[in-house]
């Protein structure tokens, strides 16, 4: 695996950077790889506490997880569209997109392997076959997966260029006073809690546009459109302006009945299909989301 260090990660320790960049490994596992000589920076071995510089090239030999860890599972899928190149599904709340520590069964990947067989791109390895992008476990909504490497590369390029249409419906705490707004704050790892994301001056550019759909007094229903797609972007951005998502206790949101986490649904996804045609898909608010809103109406 080859990683290119950008300005946002300059100054980070090598072990922390590697653990953040490769989701499947912890910081301690990263340290063991470094100590074992399996990680090089600019062609030379380095220590765990090496401070990275912009444009450094990190090469890591990361052991492939055993394929048997990810088995096909007959899990029902709500398929919105499927052809030889892509499959678009409406992921339920509570389902993890791809296997990771503690979640090797019951994931969307397990279900896709059963449904698609070997017809999934192999670019992301055995743990994430076909997975182009992801949404959080407690976020419901639309995900597209690639069924061959060409399709994967085309979709990934659109993600990198921020040209995909990605709209979410979110219930946030408090009364959002303005009807529309834009949050333009760079995001990066939290300084003390590495599992969290936070607005940081040297982070990666992140832009979220939002508009109010309905006000409920102590809560507001908004549509959030992603100009970029950073980890936890909507959750962190809305919290940063004093309106964390309802149910999102990680970022300061209030508990709310019938919510098993942040009240967030990826309702619209649009992209240019590998055949050149623009396609857009919509998924109505799921039953769990409607149940949360019912007492507020």
C-alpha cells in the first residue's frame, strides 16, 4: 500500500497517520508493522514517532486479512438499481457497510457477496469488495457499489472530484434560525480523541450546504448537501454551529425516543454511470425516521 502525505497530515506521527489511513489496523498494530520493518517513508524505514512532512511517500506492507473472515450471508437487500456495472442499495439503519474490527458478519459486504457472488470489484481488497463509499452504521440510505474495477475507478474519480450528488435528511437539535446556510470548515482527527473528527485549521477541506425543511421548536429538520465527503462531515459540521444531530451523543446531540443513534438518512445519490449517463436515486424516509418525527408534529 502506498500513501501520499498531504499538507493536512504534515506533522503527524507515522504510527497515528497509518492507523488513521488504514481503518483495519489499530495504532498498536501500526507500531508493530513499523517496528518490524514493514513500513518505509521515502524508501527508508522510519520510527513510529517520525513526524511526517507534506509530500512524504509512505509504503506499508499490510498483511491481507484471510478471505474466510468475510463470508457471503443471505441478508435481504433493498435494491434500487442493478446492472453489470453497479448495484445501488438502500442500507437500513444499524447495518455496517464493510467488515472491520468487531464487525465481520452482518455487514452490507456480506450481503453483497451473497447476492453478487464474484461480481464485485476487487480494488479495495477482500474486506471491502465493490465498496466505493460508505455511510455510518446508524445512518440509513443509499450506497452504490461497483461490480467491476472499471466501474469502481470511474465512480471513485467522481467522489474525488466531489461531482456526485449526495443529499441527506437530518434532524438537528435546536431551532435553526436561517433558512439556508453553508458550513465551510476543514476537518481532521480530534486532537485528544482519535475516534472523533473535529474542525481543525490544518484539516481537509469540507463544505456542507443545508436548508431548513421543517421547524419543530426544539428540533429542526434539514436537508444537508455534501460538496465534499469527509468522515462524519454532516454530524461534525452541524454540531460546530450549535445544532448537533438528534440522537448523536458522540457530538453533543440529545437522546431522542426511537432513535438508535444520529437521526440521519442518505436520501439522494446521483452519479454518472460508467456508460456516461447521469443517474439519480431517491430513498424516502424510512419507518424508523418517521417514527422519530411523529411526536414532534
